[in-house]
C-alpha cells in the first residue's frame, strides 16, 4: 500500500490549520499531558498524547522549513527541530526557575504556539 | 510491471520481512541476555546473538544494495542502529557504570524539583561561574529528559537510559546519509554511509551512553551537513541552520560546540575563498591558511581561557610528557593515542581502519580533482579534508602538549569518524559501482538462467562471480566488519556494573524511610543511590562519587564501624537528618573484608536493616 499520498493529505490538512483547529488540538493535548502527568500517571495515555503532540507540531515545523525535501527527511528534520525547540525552551525555563509540572506544561504551550505561529507565517508568505 | 521486476520486488519484500524477523530475534536475544550482575556485556550476551546479528547486518546490506526505495532502507537502518546502540540499557539494570549515572543523578534533581535555576543552582559564587554552569550540557539533557519523562509519564530512570541510544540511532544515520549526499554521493552510497557509521567503535560507544557529549555529537553532525550545504548554496536558511545546529551543539556540550564553531569559521573561510575572483592568488591562499591555523588553535586555547571563567579549571600547555615519557611511548601516543596502552592489535585495527581508509581516499579524491578545478564538489572535499586535519592536529596538541584537561582527548575521535564515514562509503561504492554497471550491461533488465545460456562459459563464470561478490561477499565482509567492531566499541574489561541488589537496596531505603536520611557507602552504592533519589538530595542524602567527605566516612566505617561515624555523616548533610545507613557489598569489598566489616559492625551494636542478593549486601542503620 502506498502511504505517501495519504500522509501528504494529512500533512496538508494539519499544515493548513484552519481556523487554528490543530493549534487548539495541540494546546488541548498539552493540557491532557499535564492532567495525565499530575493525576492519572498512565504511560499508555502519555504515549498516545505524546504521539499526537509530536505529529501535529512536527508537521507545523517541517512545513515551515523543509517543504521542498523528501517526505521522510522532512519528517526527520521536523522531529529533530521539535526536540531542539522543546529542549531549548525547557532549558531556558529551568534556568529561570524550574521544570515542575506546571512549568513543563508552559513549555509545551510555548512550543505549540511557536510552531503554529511559524506555520502561519509560512502560509501567509506562500499566499502573498 | 514486467514479470522480472515483479519477481525482484517480491524477493525484496521477502528479504525485508526476513530482516524484520531477524531484528526482532536480535532484540529478543538482547533482552534474554539481561542480567543483574555482570562486568561487561560480553560476559552475558546470549551465544546466538552475535551470529544472528551478523546474519541480520549482512541481510540488511544486501537490501541496501538493491533497488529498494531509500525511505524503506533508511527505516531499516534506524531499527538496526537503535539495536546496536541499546546494549547497555537493555542488558544492565542501570545502564553502563559511568558518567551517565552521575548525569542521571543530576537530572533526577530537576525531575523531582529539588533544585532551582538549573543544575548549578543560584546563587553561585560568581556570575562567571553561573554562566559557565548555565551552558553546561547537563542542563540541556536534564531539561530534555525531564520533558520526555513528564510527557510519557514514565520515570526519568528509563527515559534517561534510552534517550541517547534512541536519538542517536534515529538521527545519526540520517545525518550521515545527508552528509554523503552533500558530497555528491548517490542514494545508495549515502544509505551505505548511514549504516557504516556503526562500524566505527568510538561513535558506537558514545551512541550507547546517555551523556551530554553524545547529544552534542548528534547536533555537531547536522551542523557539519549544513556547513557543506552552505558551501554550495547562498540560501540564508542554510546559514541559519548551520549556526543554529552549532549553537545547539554548544548547548549540549562545550567540546562539540567549540569544534562546531571552529569548523563553521573554516566553512566561511572556504566559502569566501571560493567566491574570490582570483582564488589561486597568494593573498587568498594565505588568508585560507591563516583561517585554518586559527581554527586549529580554537579548541586548545578555549581550555586555557576556561580558567578565567572558572578557577577550578587548571589546564596548561606543557612539555612535561616529552621529558617524562620514553620516546617510544611518545611515538605511540602521537600515532594511536590512548590505544598505545595495553590494547590488543585487533582493537587498534578496528579503531583506525575506517579513518585511515577515509584519509587515503580523501587524498586520492583531492589528487584526482586537482587537475579539474571546476569540479562541483572539490571545495567540499577540501573543506572536509581540512576539518579532518584540524581534528588530527588538535588531538595531538591536547594529548602531548597539554595537561589538566577537563575531559578525555579520545572523544575527538568521534569527530574524526563522523568526517570519515562518508568517504569510506564513497570508496566502497566506487568499488561496487563498476560491478553493478557490468551486470546491468550484460543482462537487461536482470540476469536470468536463459540469458546466461547465451553467454560463453568464461562470461557465465564472470557474471556468477560478480553476482555472488555483490550479493554475498561484500555484504558478508561489511556485515562482519560492523559486527566485529562492536567488540571494540563495548568494553571488554570493566568493573562490576551496578547490580540489581544495589538498586533494590537503595529503593528499599527510599520507600521505607519517612525521615531525612544519609547513606554511607562505596562509590558504587553512591552511583546506585543517585540514580534513584538524585545527587545531594537533602531528603535522601548521598555524597557525590568524588566527594572526599563521603569517601573518608566510608573508610572510617570500614575500619571502625560505630554510631559516632554515622552521627558525623548526619551532621555533614547540613540538614536535620535523623537516620543514617551504612551499606557494604561483598563483590565490591572482597569476601574477607566484607565478612570482617559485617562482623565488626554487628559487634559494635549497629543493627541490620535489611540484606539483599542472598546476603551479598548488608544495610546497617542508626537512628538519632
């Protein structure tokens, strides 16, 4: 089965982010991650939410910077950039104060918002 | 689709399924080798693992030489790479006994919120020290591990152990692929390079331990790729990424950061040289040579300047080694570095083969391209050759002319090997390509029995020889090289790794003590303790593994175990600690000393709190 066209459709849908639907989903997932981290503590829920969070934000980022690359390498770059962004924002917040559960959720919020804004900027650039 | 094409696609799918089954079997055998008490992975590896791995790697190489899609090949390589880098976290209960355990001890403090403002804490003695500490790679790694652990709701222990093996296994092959591609290699050569990176022992070792330096190496490899891209592109985005990856490399570890920025400056110098109107003029060549010397000097000088930021560092330039060591040892250090001390010829060969091969091929390529100055990738080859030389020279400077370095110079070999990998792949592919071209020319579209019948006997023999060379011999040789390299990558000699009963003991204390406590134990107990409760945790206090107070308290307890020493340990914590534990382990002390310490402690009236591992480990306690 050829999965590339299906993936491209999903990628297009997420990258269009109309009207901020996937940004909102990403922020809601961040809240779910927080609730799971503090109350439920289930690795299964954690893994599922982790995959959703990574999928959405990876697509935002790879769409901004590596649109012309092959699908596989685009995704790899997207994941790597997301890890870098999480690491950098996490590092900064940890240096400023600490990385407890609320501050960690703040990291997710900042990364989601940044990825979404960058994606928006790219979209506007392409339109104009 | 033609019948022959359909047949070859079917064969390819079968090979891929077979590969996946073998990979699963390899993982299973690795898990079956898991043990709670061993020194090296070689002591406990399942006897079927290495043969299975050899067959799996050879089969993967056969798939790599086929016409399969690059994406599929890369996915299989990533699976393979994760397998090759997961020996420590899968086999040992607490990963490799090394700095990675201390890093986990520090990360644990961030995860458990027992520290503010990063691992240095605030306020530190001076602003300079705070800046140095802030940019220490442990901070970035602690932040990343904590974020992943919280996202997945998994304890930091497991996330930390698998962080680098998984990231390395995923991203280093991709970086190797991209770097080879940026050098003009075609997809097959690039794919080959992404697997061959596992044939180099130093990178394999660093990909298997979760330390900040390993993270830095990953970012360095990507910065190198963007530097190569920058040489042939004027796209500002490429330049941004080149700088961004160098910065991240620095954030992950100062060594990788400094090397990244050195090579970045060199790349800019090469780019400016390339854009000169008269690149062959003496001025342009001189400016390139000066840039090269500057880049060479950056790493050694940075160690010297580190003293101005933190007086604890005391690196100096010295000629002491030339006065103290015999000439043959100096020569050995110059040629093969640390390998000169007691390593067997097999290990030496495995460590230097790839890079020597790459150096020779680089020289050959540069010589070949010398006549043709318009060749597209000439500047890329020259840049990488210069980078390779920088690493070789810096290593010798650090090894022979410097003292008091805060790290082991052998780490530089990872940079050397990263630069070497694409050249090794290109060289191997240069050998394979003519065989493939010949086979293609002889048999449109593939060789069949009927087409063989039309050829003369000598030609049939030739075709069969070439076919078996391509599909059996070369994959077997390369597969053997990669498998055999693991014997140099994973140590053959090591102290007893953290045992299951040491981990259980520190967990038991943590779970069953409500009050603040301190633990007196040997360095191995401290490693186990800091992994579970963190280093210098005021609630559950373990002295750092290099803390002289902890060492002297343990020595005192071995000599004369008494409540007074335990009270002294409580007072050393700086908090209102009311319980002290003393841990002794038989394999660490030796049977005689262990028995003597246990009986002395009992005679002195300290009660046994618990025993673990069939009484191989005793915990004594004292409460105020």
